[in-house]
C-alpha cells in the first residue's frame, strides 16, 4: 500500500502568538550589573579622553571627550530600555528568550534539539548573585541560547528542568 505524503498549509491566524506568552523578567540586580559593565568599558576611554583634553588642550580632544560622553548617555538609555525587554518564557516543549531595544530578537529552542545545558557565573556575576543558563543544541560548539541575569537557584532549576525534558528525546 502506498502512503500519500501531505504538507498542508497552516493559516497565519492559527499560529500561536509569542506576545501572549507570560515572560519571566530579570531581577533589578541584573540591570545594575549591566550598568556597572557599561560604566567600566566606557569609563576607561572617558578618563583617557578627559586626561588627553586637559593635557593637550586641543579642540579635537574636547570633541573626542564629548563624543564619549554622548555614547555613554546613549548606552545608559539602551541598558535601561533593553533591561525592560529582556525576559524568558518556559513552555511545555521549548524555552524562549527575548532581548533588545533597538535590535530585538526572540530565540526559541525546542527541548528535542537540546544536547546539554550548563550554568555559568563569572566573578562580577557572583558579586551580584547572578548566573547565566547556557543551552547547547546539536552541531555547534557555542551555546545556541544564553539566558543571563538569573538568580542562582532559578538557573539551577531551569537547567535541571530543561535537561530532564531534553533527555526524553534522546
């Protein structure tokens, strides 16, 4: 008996809407962590430009320092606006993470594609009591989804839950 292959069209209005999913927000400590990182990476050039402007006293040095101040102000706004957009959603068959203010992205990883998961924490993250959940899928050496800014117990629970779900498909 011959099997007939079908590939029926799915109407767009029947697709699930990601916006209707309940997203979990990050703790406010994560916003402060991002501010501190931005201050560190922008503070070094700002201090260098300020010293250069005072020592050299050329108009271009003040322009460079002013440009760095403008970039710093923009980054501060971007961190604040971007923080409010960062969130994850755990669903029955996948994990979704959204981020970005100007350039936004929503990444969904189905559990049946996950190879392994890990929780990582750098020294500054440890100071802020934050962790990052990294999820790896087949065919890559880097994580396909990273969910930063999680509480340590929340990250461990997510890792264990995702690993258990992924093991069902192995």
